[in-house]
C-alpha cells in the first residue's frame, strides 16, 4: 500500500490529473448535453465597452446655450456629437434655444480635446426634439461618429451612453437595450429605445453607442423615480429627419387623418359597439377608428367604426404597431379592416404634413415663419 502511494506521488502532476479525470461521455451523451442553452463568448477583445467608448469620445461635445427673456435668464447645458468632419453636430432641440439665434446668441461647443467654438443652429424640429448645429469658422476636419442602424438592435444588447451629465464632460455609462421600440402616449407619439444605461441631466443630445462604436440613438430623457429607465431617439428616425431637412427643408410627418382607439379590454369594446356606427360584432381586439378627418384615409374609404386588425399582413394589437408601420411619407400601406358583418382591405399612403409650430428653420437676423431651410453650399454633409 505504501509503495503504491509513493508511486502515485512520484507521478508527474499533469499525469495524475489526467488519471483522475472523469472519462468523457460517449458521443450520444455528448450530443444530448449540447442541447442546453449557452451564452456565446465575446470574440476577441473582452474590453469591448472600453474600445467602443474610446471610439465615441472624440466625437462627443458639450453644448452650452444661454437665453434672456427680459430680466429673466436661463442657461442650458447638454451634449451632442459630430456626425460629419465638416463640423455638423446632432443634438436634442431642448438643449438649445433656437429663438435666441436672431439676437446673435449662439451655442458654445466644447470638444473632447478642450477646444471651444461657437455654432449656428442650422435647423431644428420641436416635435422630434432634434436639432442640427454647425461649428462656425474653418476648423475642419473634426472627428465624427458613424451613425449605425437602430433597426438591428436587439433586447439585451450592450450599449453605452456618452455625454456630460451634471457638466462632467466625457462621462461614459454602460447598460443594455431594455426595449427596442417603447411606445406610450405618456411619453410621446413615437417609439424610443429604452435602456438601463444611466441617462441624466446633461446627457441629453449625446449618443447611445453600440459595441461597434456607432451611434444608434440620441439620449433624450429618463423616467423619474426608483431605478434607471432612460430613453433615446432611434438613430434611424434622426437619419430620416436629416434626409427630409435636406430634401424638403422641414420634417414631414406621416399623416393618415385617423383618430384611433385601442380595443384593449371588453369594456372598451362594449363602449365602442354602443357609440360607433357599423362597429363589427365579432371583434375581440384591434384598433377602432373613432374619427376620420380630411386626408388620405378618408379618400381611401375609411369610415368611423372600422376596426383595423392588421397592417401589411402584420396583426395589430395596439396603436403602436400602426405608428411603426406608417413611418414613411408616400409609402403605401395595406390595412385589413372589419366593418359591420364583413371584412375588406384598404390601401392608403400617408401624406406629409408639418405640424404647426412643430418645425423650425434657420433664424438669420429675423425669424421667418415661411422660410424653407436650404443646405449651406459647400457642405460635404448635406
């Protein structure tokens, strides 16, 4: 026995480990074990968040703007990011005071390297809460952030928020995408990216960045209360707004001319059946048409009491799905509708209507309500 123990002790450590290993399972057992769910390892650099942050930081700026209203004054500070080497900056409209530009009161931009410049407000859109600024002077090229695709985001994907919360420049926080299309009448009539990456005062206008160092959103606001629930405007929406600014001088919103009611409970269905003409008798859900105003929907044949059950073949459970489908001006949609005892298909393309007081134009010396924005000549961005 003693000789056996000594022989084992004198065996090299690696050989002892190999000898005491549990033998591998037979092929059939190994194949069965592989059916368990597993998280794939992060390929390459395990510091992928740090790498993405380094990519984004050089293009993120601090935006400061003061405003005077008689004897009252206010000062706003937020973030923004360069989206073109010529000095074009994307930010939130609530970070700047567009009406102050007519008094030559311009935002002050501080770059990551400490340089400061004045910037003009090229254009803005109040409803979208977006603004485009341009650094004054001939200082290009600037580092800029590539705009990614928010449509490819997945719940659980890593993102980082970069900005200047409470004036602390170049602050980076990390989190995940909690919802890719959060829509609520309590927030606004559009979808947002929801994230648990910390977004607080001063982050507004800064980028929400994916692990590839691309901007996938514009950090906008958070919900007050316990926990961290932040929201960002999807970058695809911003790119569409920029394209419309370029092509039309304003942001055109898809308009159908319908007032809708989500049929989300038996009580709502009963109430709609009582007050709406031609309301279907065999409805368990969908979206009811409670009013039809002048516009494309009326021209296409929509009537009060119609119930929309699908758009482009996709079932509809609420107004959010209709909003997400009807996001482009002039793109035809196929609505499947229940009316009375029958069903029918209605094809309609949203028209483009700018809401009153919801869009802005450059203010050169004097505000001009009917002045259409045109790109500045020589800009590589526009």
